[in-house]
């Protein structure tokens, strides 16, 4: 699906001060898209600030060595958000996912823009530039750079390549197309180094992370006659082994490596005792975005997430029941 970028070109041309934000617990697609978009706007002479509710995970610092992405509170101030003329939200269309930054947005008179590829969506009162068939928001930011005639630097290209590579499982997910590889090739031509990016993303793990992963894999369970795999992590385990929340990134996908599985989830207790659940599916008929939406979450048909405000065991049971129902409903009718 092609996006008409002309309305955004007009917004950019007629405004000077921009704030870019993304979802809580930002991943590489969120941070990479923010960094790539910030470069595009700055190259056009605009004043840009990146303000997120959550801090950038340490494993993604290499995408933002100058720490342009600032956390609201410790670094960025509420007035930094309120003084923006345009607020651009990337990689989410959810008020809940914007959290504290979203609350400031609601009270701001700034024009709102959304650039996103997720199916789940709230009405943010924004001008939307969405393509739910796109493999990553980073791809949309790259296409914006082409539409605006902006040549990317190696730094910006690295950020966008990482955004796309991670959201496609390093180019193995179903959303990957020939266009994905065209974009990836252009980013390499602009200076992105796939070996370096892969090493930074996947070969910098700590022993603590390996111990945490080992625990999660050791308690993995099967349900629905082997079609559903799931595992859990309690907050106390992070402190017991010395791991950090970012160490669980993509861990849910390990559950799909079990022969015969069609869906998976992982439930991870947060420091505030809320429970973050990541859902995955192999089948288009098994829509995990719909499962996540039952818990005020969202995402894609094959990959989604939600945060449950319930005791850990209760949250796991709720997620399990919802996924059981989805798996059974997706089975071919006799």
C-alpha cells in the first residue's frame, strides 16, 4: 500500500518545532524510526526533540550514541512536549502505549501526526500515515526520506536498517517482500553495516541474560495438543540473576521453535508488578492482535502485546485462556 506523503511534506514545510515520540518500552523499530525521522527533519532545518515515556534500552544505545531520545522526567521536561508545533508519533497508534507523553499530548495544541504500521489503533486526533501491510515503521520512514529527497547518513541508515531487521526477525517473517530487500539494499548503500548491526543486537548478551533465558526455556509448557507454547518470567528472577528487562527481547519467538506449535506467548512481570504479555502466531486465521485488544493492547495479526494489571498468576491464566480460545477458533472446521 503506497502512502501519499504530500500532506506530511506540507506540514513539515509550514512548521519549525517538532517532537517525536513512540511507545513505552521502545524496541529497535521505535528507536530506529525516531532517529531516522529526526535526521530527516533536521536535514530540512527543523528543530527536533525526541521524547519518550520510557528510557532507551541499553542494548539500543548504539543506534543513538548522542542520546537524542530522551526520557520524560529524568531528562526531557513536560514543557518540551507542550511547546512543539507538531508532535509526530511513530510505531504506535495507542494512547495507552504513549502513557505519560500521551497525557501531555492530549493537553497540547500541537498538530498531531502518526506514522505507523500496526493494525490496532486509537483515534489520536492525528493526521495518519499508516500502512498495516508494511513490515516495519522503519520502512515507512525510509520511504518518507525518498519522497522528501533526503539522502540518509550512515548513522540514520543504521538506525532504519536495525528497525526493519528486528521487526522482521532478521528478514524471516511473512511480511518480508522484495520491497523489503530493496529498502535494505539502499540502506546498506547509505552506510548501514549488517554484520555490525547484528553483532550489536544479538551478540552482546551478558551471562545474566543467558541464565534468565535458561530459566524461561526450562519452564516452557505446551497446551492445545501442542499447538500453543508459552513461558513466564517473574520480576524476582531479574534480580536473582542480575538481568534487565531488555534481556527478554524476542524471547517469545523461542516458543515457536517447538515442532507443531502454531502460537505462543510469554508473560513477564514488570518491576511495578504489572504483567507484559507478548503474543505470537504462525497463522493468519489466528489473530493475536484481537487477543491483545481484549487486554487493551494491540499489534499485528501475527505479533501483538498487552500489559495486564493483575497478580502474576492471574495474568498468566487470563492470557492462557484467551490464547486457548484463539487457537481452538482458528482450527479448520470439520
